[in-house]
C-alpha cells in the first residue's frame, strides 16, 4: 500500500507544477479511458477521483488569473473579469 501512497503524492506534486492546458489534456485522456467498454469499476473510480482533483486544480488556477487581471487595470481600479 505504501507504494500507491507514494505514487499518489508524486502525482499531486506534479499537479502543482502542471499548466492548465496540461491538466485539460489529462482530463481528455481520463474521459477517453472512462468511455472504453472494458473499463473496470476500480479504474473508473480512480479516474473519477483524479479528474475531480484536476478540475479543482483548474478552477483554482483560473480564479488566480481572474484576480490578477482585476489588479492590472491601468488606472488602479478593480473591475470584474468578464
């Protein structure tokens, strides 16, 4: 079991260094795996968990970008990102 935990930590650490584009590409791979007819329940569940982590990661990154864009107005004012 320890090997799986180490692998999971490594995957989470790698996620921190991943770009949003890379995360979306990984999500596409996960979806393709889950759509296969021979996908196992265990594999699908693991893919689902990984996919949810990637979605949260993407949401956090996008939120950070939105906040940075708000701070970059030329006149110093803040406005909503649209």
